[in-house]
């Protein structure tokens, strides 16, 4: 039988502009540090993954296939003077044995950089990411790596943010910040937007009391929608009874056209507190009466000797930092950093971190949208870390609703007034030997019924074994089973996945 040559569709490699822009934004700061290369490390890597699945198209009557994925990558990280940054980039070259016309490429990028341009006064932060994201919450959900899914697309995001800080007369703190963020989706304009945020604030603390004045302008432009601007002016009074407890109240005025009913002026008021009853416990609470109603942000965390518990609950307009997955992203980063210290392989550590936490919170658990929406997100995580065993339980709930009379040209909110999703994940890792670990993860993702759109439910189970095969080589063997229930596109899938990682 002749060997078939791998072919990749031309469009797969025609997106260098946005990819280069995202990478350049995140590497702008490290690029200035080339004169001091001793503080920087560059580590190329390559991985080979072979997937044998009984349902390559994720259809009700699936067809088996063998999928080969070659992934070259590079990790750059370090610090030089006032500049520090890191970059992980991987290019997935995916080849189907039976259906070579489906072969494609995926880009994966995670980059962060920071620089202190003027000592203690002017700073510059930049970040960029490229990942696969879900187009519709009601569509078919992907089963795992190595599979091409029509309901997911490549989304690239870049952010640049300069910050200025100073102290006037040794008494009043002054700050200014601007943030530019742009996002582009490959196969859907619903995920294309550009945000500009600018803020100026000043304040001071005098003994037990503090005060602050701030002004903020937020501008969002969606490819399929319009442009929305929100202006806020707010005054804050704070009190610090102890070093572990603080309270504040605030009030102000805001102007916005994000409700879709023209320009609206309204008052805003609210308050909050921060309490650290023990060195291992932290509670923060904020709530405000805004133009869309009541917003809130609650975060509770506590660390036992081997167990970490976090809970967060936020409600606000998308883009207003209403992020309940923040604590989970921090935990994911800790697991990833510890793995990189031991193995130094980005591809392996990404897989280990996802398995240990049960999900990858760096990838949004949401859908592409064409206008701002009202979002409530809740997340509860429980993590255990022992000498040879670690486990985590994560429960998340997200609800996105139409904002006011806003018109949604694309995305799920153009079809239904709200989208509700529930997710439950359980993951565990057992260190069998110093070189070998065994991992198990189980997850449930449910999209609830909404009017004319029937919901979906995905259950996923994966067992894997990871072993160090040499000083620079790691291997993973995994088996998975996926059940996806849907009125329109149900499927079941079983697969065996073998991965070999080598870092130079």
C-alpha cells in the first residue's frame, strides 16, 4: 500500500498577520532585552501524537481513523534588568490517515511580558494567546486533542497596557492606565472585537482612613455589532480598622450606550470589604448598583495543610472583569510552573496541568458573542496535594443574558435570551515512581435548554500514564471515552492516544 503524502489546506497557513501581531505584542518587551541574553532561555521542543479513534468525525454513525499530530514548539522565558517575560508557542500539524482533505494546522500561544520603562513610574505589560474556542454552546462539543470539530475555531487575542504611577508631594498617589485588547476568530466574526480602556485615579491614606477619585472610559467595538462606550466617575472612602480588615463605600455617575436604547445617564453606588482572618484565609466582597442592575464580586479562599479551597461568584457585563475563573487560573498556573521546574517541557506540562485540575481555565468556558452581555459566573474548587497523590474537584456555573435591548447579530444570544452552562470536573494524579505517574479525569459539561434551542450534555472519562523515558524525553499513553447527548448531533467516541515529547 503506497504511503500517502500529508497535505494541509492552504487556509491553514494563511493567518501569519494576526499570529505575528499577537506574538509581537507579547514579545515587544523581551525584544528590548536582547543585549543581556544570559537572563533568557530558549527551549525548542517537538512532540509526536498518534490517536486511534472509532469516531473521527464525531457523528452518530462514526467512522474510525488514525490521526497523526506533529507539534514543534518553543518556550522562551527569563528576566533581564527591568524586563521579564515568557512565551510558549506550539504548531499542531494534524494529518488524517483516511481523509487527508481534513488535515489542518492549529496554533497555540501563551505569552506574557512586562517592563519597567521608567523607574517606579512607567510600566508596560503585554500578553497574547491563541487557542481553540467553542463557537456555540448548543453545538457539538469536542472530544479531545487530535480531532477537528466544526463547532470550534482558532481565536487570537492580544493585549497591550501601559501604566503610570507617581506620588505628589509625598501624600497623594496618582495613576493612569490604558489597555488595548483585540480578538479575532478564524471562522466566525462573532468573536471579533477591539476594546480600549483608559482610567485616571488619585487617592491617599491618612491613618485609619483613605479616599480616592477615579475616572474610566471603556470602548468596545464588535465586528458584527456596533461600538459601545461607557464613562464612569466615582469617589471612594475607605477605613482600615486593622491590618487584616478594611471597608469601603463609593458612589458616582456613569454614562453608557451599551443597553441598546441610546445614551443613558445613571448614578452608581456600592461598597465592599477585604478580610484576612488568618494567614491562610482571604475573603473579598464588592457590590455596586450599576446601569444594568446589581453587580457583585465575591471571592473566598482557604488553605489547609494539604488542601486548598476557593469559591468565587461574579455578576457584571462581559469585559468588566467579571471573572469567576480567576482563582482557577491561578491554581492552573501553579501546577504548570511546578511541572516546568521538574520537566521543562511545555507540551507535557500543559497536559499534566489540565489533567490535575480537570479542565484548562485559561481557555474560556463560553461561546463567541457579537455584543456585550450580562454574565454571572460561579466556581468552586477543592484541591488536594500529597506526597504521591494529588486530586481536584471543580464545579462551575455560567449564565449569559442579553443586555437591555441590545441587538445580537451573531452568536447564541441572537437566537435565545440566555445561555446557561454547568460543568463538573474531577481529576487525580498518582506518582507511581519518580519517573511515572498515573492520571484519571472525569468531567460533565451541560448546556441547559433555552426556548427553541435544546440543550446538550457531554460526559468524558480519561485514564493516562506519563513516564520520563530519558533526560529530555517523556511519553504518555491515554485512553478516553466520550458520550455526547444532543437532539441534533449526538455521538460517542473511544480513543487511544500515545504521545512522545522531546525537548532540545
